[in-house]
C-alpha cells in the first residue's frame, strides 16, 4: 500500500479538508477533535463541510497546531519524511 503523507504547508482553507482527512485516518470523532481545539462539535462540522470558512484566529491556530502535532506523529509512524 502506498504511503499517504500529510502536507502541512497548505493554506488555512485546505486545513479544514486536511483536518477531516487526518481525523478520519486516526479514527477520531468530531467531538473529540472539537474538544481538543476548543470548539463545539457543531462548529467543527460546519468548518469541515465548508458552511463556515473563516474561524476566529485563535481557532485557526488551534487547528493548525492540532494538524502539525498529529501529522508529525502519524507520518513518523508510517515512515514519511524520513530520508
């Protein structure tokens, strides 16, 4: 099976898609991730579905940090980013 490594260099709009893909890959619920980033599950659902696309800066930073933290760990586990 081919490796699917995360690209954390994408813009914030793409982070919503990447967040959902990462969440699905890790088997995490919207509720869990929402709690981790400090928003409601309903708000996270609106972000992931594109209904809401302009989060408060503190939420945007929390999403970016969540993606960075979790992609580093999962990419390292499957051998992405190693030379």
